[in-house]
């Protein structure tokens, strides 16, 4: 488990913030995956510092509930991502503080691997969704991990990341056991613009990625020394773009 009430909540915005264009593209992707009617009530589960939460309220028009167990992350969200239709709540994925059938959409953005009991969390999502609602599960899959450019500087990082995630088949099986109907395949979306080596270094060096909580200190130190040298020598080198996976889990309409 990663302690977001320690160092991470203070560096998260610098290392994991979203630019306006990336946020716009994500909203466009989400909009085409959810029910067409508006307004929609949305749960942002594992909302963190509220990167998506106000934009979800603007896009879907209904109340948005940002549920986040870390007090430090919630404080950042309340201070920096307030919105008239957004409520931030203290709560865990395994015990969502919302009534039955209260949401049309649930977004789980790179938080599923942090849930202590994924099976119970999926049952909770099933409980709070109305019939016909959807979960937008933005996650990685252990059997299709991207080869991110910064992995070259930290030799064990890719294996550490892969170890945090389930395979696609395992994820689908858990969802089905919870009463949700997963799509056969995830949607793959490219929603981030081009990034240079220097820009990547500036973001990664904040260590806002939970990966670094699991790496040896000597590997981190050596990796950043090499990363900084390369970024200084060739700062404008363009990096490849990697599509992001969103698996849609559907709440049966007849339930």
C-alpha cells in the first residue's frame, strides 16, 4: 500500500497534473462511453487531488462525488479543484459513502491497483450504480504493459509496475463476479500531446508516481543522474506516445 498522506500528496500536482488539452480529450472520450442523457451523477472513485472531478461536473452536468481516502489528497482537492456541483468525501473503495443506485457513471482512474480488496470494491461500485450505469476503469493490465521511456533509467520499474496490476482476463473475471458486465476489450485512447525528454524528466523527477515507493534508493539515485544527463544533452528529443486503456464495466439495465 502507498501512503499518499506522506510525501506524495505534496508533489502530486507537479508530477501528475493534466494540461487543459489532455483534460478536454479525456472528457471527449468519457462522453462517448457513457449514457447519452444529461445530467448524469458521477462518482470519481480515488479522486486524489481532483484532477478530473470539476471537469466531470462540467461535462456531465450533474453532481460529482470525489471519494478519496487520503486526507492530504482531499485537502489538495478542496483547495485547488473546488466546483459548485462537486463534493469531496472521505471514503474507501470498499465502503463507498453513497446510497444504493445513486450514480450513473463511476470513474476509476489509475486507482484500481491501490484498492485493498478489489472484489469488494467492484461490488460496491455495482451497488452505487443505477441500472444502465457504467464504470470507466482506466487501468493498466499486467499482460499488456507499455514500455514507457523513463523505464530505461530504472531497471526494475517495469516489473514493479506490472506486479501492481491484474491481467485483462483477471480484471474481467472480477467484474463479472461482482455483477458487472465488462466489455470484451478495453478502449485505447491517445489523449496526451507530444512530450520531450526534458519535460518527461521534469515530471518524473518529482517522484509522484507510486512506482518509486517500491524502488531501492540506490536505483532511484543512479537512474535520475543518468536521466538528468540525457535530458540536459538532448532536451527536445520527442518521446513516443502510448495509448491509455479504459475498460468499460456495465451495470445491467434490468437490475
